[in-house]
């Protein structure tokens, strides 16, 4: 049975006139007549009572109308669902991230996403947390990975998925007197020369807050935009640094190799840093962005 005949039947029932119905359907009047007769033959009953001017519904036609509407609506629904799914695999998602994306496993997530949706495209850019939050608020990206205080997430109406927990650690040159320590109290570093990430980063702000809390202001000699630059300066003996543990490319078992060109000590008191996937509350995500969020949720669940 041709479902298109049911749509033609509904239009003819509404018009009660073959010529008008044919014009609305953009088909010939004789074609419409043939289709309706074919439908009647298949159903075994007359759907219309025909006169020279009108085509009025028969009692069978009136009985058939609600079912024909259901059939046509079902066709529209499944065709739309299939089309939306096809289009959802061809879209683009824009991802903003903090620095050290590889060390947080974010580049791995994006690679997995592209393998799963090969017809998609991903635009990725790095930035500091404030810049990322602004980009998300201004709808210049779909999602961001960032260290954002809870107050920022709430005030900017962001949804979030907790991606991972990180913590602050101290990075020291191998020949530093404290390099053998596995843990260091922050007060022990008050006279040190610091190498830090740029002032607009969450890690920089955390360092200042933690140092102020224990009674000193860190002496920052170098400001860097890249984690690799910080680690290189520490390795060359230019000072110490406080970074997050993941930024030091920590092995999965949590043990740092003795051959590393720098030493790492956990800081006391322990300071946790949350990395979250954030997206806007006030509008629906694009189909492709929804797929990306779902992939991150699955990755978090399997950790």
C-alpha cells in the first residue's frame, strides 16, 4: 500500500473537489483519481460519494480519516527522525579547553569522537578559564573544559559534568635541597623563587590564594603561558613551580620516574582542583554537541 495515497486521500477529503485537490498536490487530476481508486480497491470499500462537482466522504471514508492522518503523521515522524540522525553525524562541535589538553586526556577524547563520528568536524582552541567562560557565554563555542569556581558556573548558568580531580604539586630542580621530599608544607617555600603560569590562569590564582592563606606572598620571577616552559625553567634551576599534578604528565600509577628531569612533591595542605566539562543551560545543544557531551559522560563513567 502506497502511503502517499493516504496523504492524497486526506487532501481530497478536505477539498471535496478533484481539481482543487490535484492543484494543491501538484499532480494531474486523472493521476489523483487513479490513486484514489487504487486505494479504494485495496481497502475494498468506496471512500467517496462522487457527484459531477463534489467528492464527499462516504461512511467508510469518514471512518478512514483518523487512521489516514495517523499513517501520514507516522511517515513524517520516522522520516524526520532518520534525517535528523543523518544530519547529526555531519555537524561541527567547537571545544574550548584549558592548556595541557593532552595531559588531561582531552585530545584523546576528541580523537575517539572523530572515530565514532567520522563525518563530523571538531574545532578546538585553548584559553585561560575566564576567556573560555566568556566564549561559552557569547555562544562562540559549544562546550569547554575548564577549572571554574562553582560561583562562576552558577552565575553564568552553565551545566557541568565533572571530568576529573587534580591537585597542586610543587616542581623542584633535581639539585634543590628539598628535592628528596615527597610532601612539602607550603610554608617551606616562602623564600623560594617561583616560576608561574600566566596571571589569568586558575592555577596562578590558586597559588596566590594558598600562599596568602599561610602568610606569605610568592616571589614570582617568571610568568609563562605554557606548562612546558615552566617545567623547562625549573629543570634549568631557575626556580620552583606549583602546577597541577596532571600538568606534569603523571603516569597512570601515580609514581613519577626517577629519571624525570625535575622532582615533584605533594603540597600540604592538599588543594584539589576540579576540571569540568561546561555548557550553557539556556539553550539546546546542537545534535553534534549532544553526541560529544554523551561521549564525555561515558568516558567519566568508565574511569
